[in-house]
C-alpha cells in the first residue's frame, strides 16, 4: 500500500498544479487510506482537502513545506491539534514583517513550535540534500543532529525521493548513510505518522532512526509520488 506524504497543490505557485480536491479523489481511487498536503509556507488548501477527503473516505494529513533562511525547504506534518496550532503560529511568526514571498525561519526558531509536528528532511530542496549536493557531508550531519534534537527521534525522518536520475544516486546514498549513522539511527525503515483517527501510516520516502539493523530496507517505490505504508503497533 502506498501513501503520499509530500503533495503540493496549486496553492504552491509554480510548483503544484492540482487543487486539493484532486489529491483526495486520486488517493481514494488508488485505495490510499490517507494523503498529506504540504504547500509552501502555508496551509492554504487544508480546509478544502479536509472536506474532499471526508467525502472520499480518505484521512487528510495537514502540513506545510517551511522555507529556511538558507533557502532550504523543510516539510512539517501535523500529528494532532497542538501540532496544527504550532504550525499556524510558526507560519504567522515567519510572515510577520517579511516582504511577500520572503518569509523564512532559522532552525533554532523551530524549537518552540515542535510539539505535535513530524519533521521530514525534504527532497532535493531539503537541508540535507542541498548540503550533500554541495559536498558538505559534515554540514548535513550537523543539521540532522539539530532536527533530531528539536523534534525528537520518534518525529524526525530522513526523506528519500528516487526519480531514477543517475546524478541523484550519490545524494540518495548519502541520505541513507546519514540515517544509518549517528546521530540518526541504525535501522533503515519507512517513516511513521499517525493519521487523524486512524492507524499509523509508514511511507518509504523516509528513513526512520532506530537501533536494530536486522530489518534494514531501502526505498522501494518507483517514483516520488508513491509511498509504502504499513501500520505501527
């Protein structure tokens, strides 16, 4: 079973193309139990996704892809009511006094708003992938350590998006290595996220820190818009 946890709608101008209702309908068509919408620096489509998902029998997961001061993008998913409140407060704080389209936040500014949020490390524009692409492995490890410190091991996941582009493979291997070594965990597994009112959803996009290496696994889906899901006990 696959679950999309990194969808962007037309509210992410020049990046997404479809309306939130389309994601809900497509998730239902593909028998996905949930779908996450993470538009850039906002929750613009959250209400529309929630209505459409309820009609389609799909669990909506709200989130946002937050812009950091270095230009990287950090996806944050809402886990509960407190998380939604904190995400909205974070976005409001970012945009207060900032010019239109220029809102950004520093890593350290995320800490007061971390409760109830699940952090993914992002795709090609994420803070880890950008540093690995620039040859800064030490910087990527430092950022990952900080994210784990802010969100906790159970709510921070290394994100792996495989497009089957040759130039991308080295970065993907670097991401897996980061997840397997300190400060992230020794086990490679899909991420866990509790969808509202339902069981946990695990997506292959993310490598979750754990101690046990005996059940190591890597990315298994054919493209970035599909994710392996399994329940958490």
